[in-house]
């Protein structure tokens, strides 16, 4: 799967976003090395702290299906004029399973940028930190 195709899968998830408060749909598509793609969307809640981001939705779907390693990239697509990078909580959750993950952040016009998760969360805390 190309990066562009992965970003497109993330954009397709906007239709499932539940965003009555922010009106800002976000989609995510998490790529496994075997070609599987786990998708997610943001789901807001009136108790704002209970809201879940698209990337954590995709991550939880992957883990709940037994896929806890082998992820190679995640695409995150927002609708705004700025690139949609993962928030701090999402960076931490992704780092737990894939500190070497490639992150593709897309903006509303379809353009996207790439960064390594380790650059977005330098000196991250993960399972090896507990050894």
C-alpha cells in the first residue's frame, strides 16, 4: 500500500466520526507489515475527557484483534488547513507498541507530511523503560 492510499483510507473514516462538539472529524489508518489496515475515527463525548482520538481508536482495534506488533505506518487525516499530527496521549499510546512507527499527517486539502514517531516523542517512555 502506498502512503497516498493509506492517507486516503484515513480520510474515508471522516464519515464515521462522531464530532457534535468540535465539528472536526479525524480519521486514522494504521498499517501492519502484512498489509492489514486498522482504521479509526474520533468519537467525542459530552464529558470531553472521555473523547477518543482516531489514532487511538485504530490502535485499540488492532490490539483487540491480537495485533500488537509489526505496525509500519499510521496516517492521520483532519479537515483543517494545518497538518493533523497526533496529540500527546496518542503519541504515548503508539510508542508503547511501535516506537519506530512512520507518521503521515494530512491536512484537509490532502497534502501530507511524514515524521518518525520517535521524533514526535523524543526520549519516549515505553516497556523497555520499566526494565
